[in-house]
């Protein structure tokens, strides 16, 4: 055997030895793991039981698992916390990269809801059970139903329960209240604290009909269109309309566009923002948002002198569609074409 061949044989022999040791260690370590369903676990304390007789237990290492009604192991004791839900899942917690995170497992230990939450709280709205899961990284709140299906397409900034047993959810400058009935959660009140041109306003919807027809996303889309249009009406800057979803033939008019007496226009306040349904000329149901704007104008009177005038004027922003995808602006304009000028003396 040549020197080169002896070197190759030696290397192969060393590799075989290393693999043999690794395989031996693997099987010796796995032999120590409890075989779910076949091994009698080390039960220090038995805890909560569900309707099927499954029981949470605490082992000698201070970890939690689940045994069935025959005391057979179904979930290995590797969890820091376990609690039964009303459905087929369990809320559990474990340490992941040094963080105590919560998620959901089934009764065989399979992960069904990802472990990305810092807490999962159970709440009751009327006769409905909900779960609020707070994300660890962003501290947002995800609302789940009793089967741990998400109730909304977004996480929420904050949640609370009102005195009327309503679920109150906040997102940015918006607050939504939900009641519960046999069909699930129902929007009972919507309030957006909007702002345009540094002036704040409240856009609140309390009509049950409107609330049953519009989603929170559609309401927020309406508010954005209102805020952008008011700015356009005063400034004439059409770039603020660029991200408004509008029909191709949409009509946007500035404030008092044909009044050449006016030198300057200024917004002083916004009030009485409300939404209602209207029937269009083509007999289709549309929605309109009415806005009352406090306006100050400077103008030249008949004698060429600069005068100032204050007044309130209503704008109307009309939309077609109702869902967030179909909602589009049809028109936006102030109803008055000029201020209410004082009468000139004869």
C-alpha cells in the first residue's frame, strides 16, 4: 500500500469513527425523551381539565404537559404555561431565544398559532368568547374568535371593554366600538379624530344603518378623502388629491372658484362631519360626507377697499361603492359659490 493510499484509508477511518460516535449520542439522547402516548409521565401536580377529560400536569422540572383521561401522555412537558380554551386548542408559552412567548398548540402538541405574542388574554363580549393576543415585537393586539380565527384584517394599537360591554379598538386616530350578537362582532360606533390644514375635527358615525354597511377601512378611506379635499379646496394644490381613489370623471372644485373679489381664503375650523346615503341621478345608492367649514376671507368691496368676512359653509364629498375596494369619490365641492357678503348701502 502506497503512502498516499494509507493517508486516504486513515482519513476514512477517522470519519467513520466520528459518525459512529454521533449516531450513538443521538440515539442515547432520544431514548431519554418521553414517548407521547406510551410513557407514564412524571406528574407532580394535576391541574385544569377540559370537557374531554384531558388534563394539564406539572412535572418535576416545573414544566407543563397534557395527559388524556387514561393518564396517557399526549403533550410532552416542555411548556412554561398551558391553559385550555373553549375550542380544540391550548394557549401555551415557552422560551424562544430568551423571550417568553405565547401561542397555541393542539392536544398533541402541534403548533397551531405561532409563538410571537407576549400575552394572550381571554375576554367575553355578551355571550361571545374572544382572545386578544399582543405581539411581542410591535405590542399590537390581534383579535381572535373562540376558534382562534382572526376577526380583523389588522392588528390594533389598544383594546378595552366599555361599560356597555362593547369591545373598544383603537388604531392611530380612530376608535371603533363593537358589540356582539349571534352573527359575531357588529360595529356599533366609529370615531375618527381627523386633521386637515392643522385643524382637528371629529368624524363620528352612530347610525346603525351606516355602520352595518361600511367597514372600518371604508370609513378611514372616506376620512382621508375629506381631509385631502378640504386642503385642495383652499390651496388649489391638486397634488393632495393624487392618492384619492376617484372615478375618472370625478369633479373636484376649489372654494368659491369664480369669485374674483376674494383676495385670500383661510380655514378657521371644521365641524359637523357626518355621512349619509344619497340617490344619484342614475338612481344608484351613493354615500356623501357633509363637512361644515369655518372660513375667513379677505376681499375687495365695491369701493376697492379690502374687507374681511367670516362665515360657515358646507362641503359635500360624494362616494360610490361601499367596500374599501369599491369606494371611490364621485364629486367634492362646497355648496355655496360665494361668501354671504353684506348688503351694500344705496
